[in-house]
């Protein structure tokens, strides 16, 4: 059984930083692309960032480019999302997810991903 557990969320002032972590188990983590998504109350789930299995390829939503950085440590079965220059509009529940196909390129469509974490709340105050 694949398990993804996010951590690192919290309350931060605008302009601040947070680093989210997603610890994976139950699958050969190093062979799957991983994605980060977020969902604000009353809104759809949005793509944030994704990273290939080897970390050689990353993708970002336009809204976070230059502010967020996705990375992974395959030895620790963990993917990270470093979030800098946070804005109130970044407030949401953040989820990590695993791509179902080994060694596939990172994707932005949330419907593709087959395993999801429980989410971690990020709140940015103005």
C-alpha cells in the first residue's frame, strides 16, 4: 500500500517562506514522478509543481514560478516544495501525489496521479 504523508504547513506572513515535505512508502519511490497540488476553499484543485523520477525535469504553474522550488531526495523517499515570497493567494491545502507510471515525465493534470497524501494546510496572512 502506497502512503504519502505531507508535513511542513503552517501560518506565515506574506513574504515569508515554508518548506513542505512529502514522505513516501510502499512503492519504489525513485522511479516515479511526483507532483504538488493545492486546493483553496471553494476552488478546484490546482497544479503547483512536479518533478521527474530522476529530478532532471521539473514543471511549475505560472503563478509560482520563481518563488517555489520542487526537489526530491530518493535516498530518503521524500519530495520537497520550498515556497518563498509567499502571498495570501497561496493559502490552500497542499497535496503531494505520485504518478502511476514508472519513469514518466512530470505531469500537471491532477487526474493522472493515483496516490495522494492527506494534505497540509498553508495559510499566508497579509
